[in-house]
């Protein structure tokens, strides 16, 4: 299990480097490895979306991936992708490419803003979160 403070430290390091260097600086590639190249590509392709819900003003960040859209909680450094789930939770990586891409896009203004009604929030969240596992009334997954 990864120490979450390391994840947050890695992301604030990214913020720091982005503030003083251009996003193509070799140091950034060195810090995050191949995930950084992928993140830069995502941000450059305009695949980071900022959803602003009205009238609440609630904000959600979405990264459009190859297979599906990923939900990012940028404040707690969470992403709904498999890489985040497996590599980060196992401590094999600190951040996934989507978290880096969201950071890049936000800092550099490379994102699209999508305005939606508050009434659509729940159904959009359902799509982004993916299917919810079915649990029986006894509270356990059916293994039959
Ligand atoms: Zn991710």
C-alpha cells in the first residue's frame, strides 16, 4: 500500500516544476517517466475536461481515455483508472498519467470547460464511476 503523502508530494513537485519550467522540460520526463509523455499527449490533445455544474458551481475533472472517461478528484489525487487502482495502490507508481494530465491542463489552461445542469450530475457520475458491483442481501458477493 502506497503512502498517500508520497503521492501528494509527487504532485506538488510537479506543480513546482511546471511553475518554473516549460511543460516539455526534460526534468519532468525524468521525474515521472513514460507516464509523463502520455500525460503531455493527453493534455495537448485536449482530452482534459472541466465540468462545471450549474447552479451549484460544483466542479469535476474528466480525462477522456482510449476506452472510457476517467473521473479525477484532483484535491485528493484520485483517478478512477485501472493504473491508479493497481499500480498506485500497490506502490509501484505514485501517479497515473491522468492525474498528471489534469495537473498539466489546469496549470496551462489546456482544458475544455463543459457546463451542465445540476440535474445531470447523478447520471453522469454513474457513467464515470462505472458499474457498481452487485451485492446480495446477505452483504456478500454471490460466488456460485
Ligand atoms: Zn488515471
